[in-house]
């Protein structure tokens, strides 16, 4: 177990943690797949737990489960462009995220499954880029997407520390698995609009040390982790 004194850096996922984009992506994917499967509620139920995966893996998994034709590479490219376009137009910062991260006195980086150019653009557009002086690390640069730990290993290495010195903020089971595999301490964020009712349980089962629902809670949780205080499970 990581010693509390060694928690010196913070790494954050982007979509669903910093940027409220997962609900937008969910709706865009349901809209795109609805002509192939009319039950929109069923589509949403299959897509929601896969948010956090690379889009291609998400869509292929949903199509396989519904026995739909596997989309072609050009189809997937169009879908990616459509979903990313919707997210880039509509997504806003998670409420309270700017204040919460600014109040945490640790070097910070971003680790995301999204493309580097997209994450860079989103953070710049929303005014969050200046908070992450430790850099932006993405699956297209690291070479392997979450749940592989590569992007978290790259982020820790880029900041010159071991993953065991890092606190990671994640909102998806996929991301928690990746961060735990890298050796980081994980706080799960379950307050996004896209989060299912059982998200807190799923994040804890994936390995999150604690799950919180409001960004206002984050600075104190980080301070408690660094001080070695026991984090209380929510009622």
C-alpha cells in the first residue's frame, strides 16, 4: 500500500470528471444507433456502463450484444466525428471542478482515452488547461487505451514520479481498473449526469478507495488521503 506521505501528484481523467461530456456522448450514441435498434432505453442501458472505453470498443460491444451488423471502419470514423462534434459543442466543465482542482496544492496532469488534440482543445476552451501543468497524456500517444494502465504510467512518468505517488480521479470502471493496475490511489467521481444509480458501488468494486458525488468534497478528500486519515464510506 502506498504510504500517505508519498501522495504528491494528482492525475485526472477528462471526460466525465473535468468535462461534463459523457451525458452528451450517451445521447449522441443513442441517436446514431437508434435507426438500427429502435429501443432507445435498451441502447442507453448498454452504452452507459461502457462509457470510458474507446468509442470503437464501446460500439462494437453494443452491436455484438444486440446482434447488430458490425460497423465498418468508415462507419466508426463517421460515428466518432459525430459524437466528438456534439461533445465539443455542448460539453461544459463539471460544476465546481475549477474551484476544487485549484484548491488542491499538488502538481496535476490529465490522462484520457480521448485523442490528445481533442483533450487539449476542450481544456483550452473551458479554461481548465492552466490547472494541469504536469501535462496531457492520452491513449493515442501512450499506445494503449484504458483499461490498460499505459496512459497512467505515461502520466506519472511524465511528471517524474512513480504511480504510487499519484492520486487519480476517475468516473468509469474502465478508468479505475487502469489506474489501480498502474499502482495509483483512486478516488471515484460518481456525480456526473451520466452516472447510473449503482455507479458508486461499481467504482468501489473496481478498486476506488472512496467515491464522492460533488466536486466540493474533493479537496478535503485529497487532504485526508495525504494525511493518512480513514475515508468514511457514504451512508
